[in-house]
């Protein structure tokens, strides 16, 4: 894009992060390619307009994922504000109770049920609430820390932790149920 | 903070999830580690969480953006980098031509007894439309791109010094695809709706005005769309937004057409500022 007016640093960063952004967008949008492309394009153009804020190469990745995630969540939840509690968010006591109630997997048999194909995991992710899906993706697929995710979503770290837990709990329930329909997954869905 | 020597499974697991949360003392960390080491259930919990965390990265491997999308994105960023508008504002082309021919915008005409079903529906649903989900952004370019992605409508989102862009929603009005752009004016709101009516009509930049259910409405139409400003503000004020909206769209259209024809370069500021 030399001579196009797009700074070279932006080109470099775009090349580095486009694949990951696209994958996240595709999952946020539950596999809809058109919606994912739309979301990525919005995010990239926002980054270009805000280049003074995101010039630092180190902060670019976080900025891009924050923009991608908040743009998506703003779309799906309309006028609800970032940082607003999600129905089902757990308080301190509720979170500890939920953690205590976790029933360990029934040994290798149930663990084997979770060793499923990517398509089945994707289908299970699609069933999560948008906030849970985004939080789990940022944590487990992109490896952002709880603190980074909390800053992105403008929620307390404890809320990120409880959303990750709830998302994994629901994922387990869906995957084990789909792999073995006669079985009821311990732990239950979120 | 708990200073007792007891450690519950819930507390230990929570520390595993939020190791940096709040005032966690070294004693508490040690107690948690000791608890987990001696608790089969908590060790199983950690193993389960680890296993589940390895499932999500499976998804997406090999799912990259298509070359067509990457090309499109590069064109979009190149265009944005020039400061040009990303999309042509096709919906106002006919109006722009009409303005060029007329040289001046027509006067506001009062239509006090309109029974236009589109306007009636718009007035009736205005509050609901303001609350509908959509994009929340003060960036006109982002709002335009969102609208075109949702509705296919190329809507010019104007900028004003005396109104703050809040966002937009995509909907259907009278059964037609529509976009409603929201602005804050003082402590109130005005909305700019573009409805893609199916019937082609001769463009008419005459601004018409009516009052309906306590709401002021000002509208005009181009070949394929009806444009309506609405709000609880005086009709003249609303008409002022409508005029500036048409003027800005016409300026952008002229610049883009000139740039496309290679007659003149796009300026650094493709987007009109508050007029």
C-alpha cells in the first residue's frame, strides 16, 4: 500500500494480526463469514482512524482485540453499556459456591468425550452468550490475561474469572451431552 | 481476606482463577496451595479446567480470511488513508445533481395533514427506534459502514457542530429496509431515517414538514430513498439539519466523482465538517 497514505507500521501490524482478528470475529459471529468480515473491516478502519492512540506496536494487539470485541458486543446488545453486569454474573459468594459445586469429570471416559473435533467445539461455543463466548475466546484462544480482558470489557477481574468459569462449565455440558446424548453432563450449563 | 488457617475448596479454586485478586496474602496463597495439594477434588478441578482450556484453541485453525476479503480490506484502508470517504454515497447522487441544477435548496413547505404511512409509522415508532439495538459510535465513517453492512444502504452520515452523533440502527419501515441515525441535540434527540422505498421517483429536494404526535418531521426524497429528520425540536431547526445533510452529501459526492474521473485529487479531509 505504499503511497496509499496508509502508514507502513499499520501495514505490518495488519499483516501480523489480521488472521487472529478474523478467527475471533468468525467465532463471535457464530461462523457467519459476511458478519465476520464486516466486523474485522470496521475494526481495522477504526484502528486506522485512531492511529495516534494505537501507534505503539506493543499495545496494538490489545487495542485491536478490544475494538473488535466491544464493537461486536455493542452490536449484539444494542444500547447496553460496556461494563454493565451480565445477567448471571456471579458475585463473590456465588462464584465460590459455583466453584465448589463443580463435579470433577468422571475419569478418562468423560475426558475422552471432550476430545472432539474443532467443528463440535465451535458449535458448542456458538451456544454461549456473546459475552461469555468473547471472554472465553480472549482467554483461551488468544491468551490475554484476566487483567487485560477486564480492561477491554471494562468489568472487574473477578467478573472475567467467573465468566471464564461459566463458559467452560457450559462448554463441558454441551460437549459431553452432544458426544453422549444419553449422558447428563455433571456441573450443568451456565 | 481470611487469616484463619482454614481454606475451603471454593476459596482455593477461586484463587486459582483470580490469583492476583484483591488483598491476597502470602499466607492465603500458601494455604490454598496446601489445600489443593491435599484435596483430590480440587486437583481434579484444576485438571478439568486445564483440559477445557485446551479445547477452544482447536477452533479456527486454518480459518483465514479469503484473498478477496484481504484485497477489499486493503482497498478500504487505502481509501481511508487518503482521507477519502470509504463508500460512495450513491443514495444521494440524484439529490446532488438536483442541487447542482437548482443552485439553491428549496424552501421548507408545511404539510400539516400528511397521511403518508411511512411518516406515520416513523412517528409512532420513534421512541422504540431510538432504543433499538444497533451501532453506538460517534464516528460517521464507522456508522456508514455499519449501515451498509446491515442494510445495503449507502447513507451519508453528516457531521454537525451543534449535534453529537450517537449511532444508528437498522430496521424496516413500511416493510422497506431503513437506517435510523441518532444524534443528541442539547438534552434532546433527533433522528435521521433513510428508507429505501422500492418505487423510483424523480428526486425532489423540497423540504416538507409536518407535526405528528408531538414530533416534528422534515423530509425529502431522491430517486430511491425517503429521507426523514425527526425530533422534538422546532421545524426550522430540524430543517437546518436536513439542509446541511444534503449539502454535505452533495459535496462528498462531487469530490468522489471528480476523484473517480481523475479530474482532481481528493482533499485531505474528505468528510465535511459541521457547516
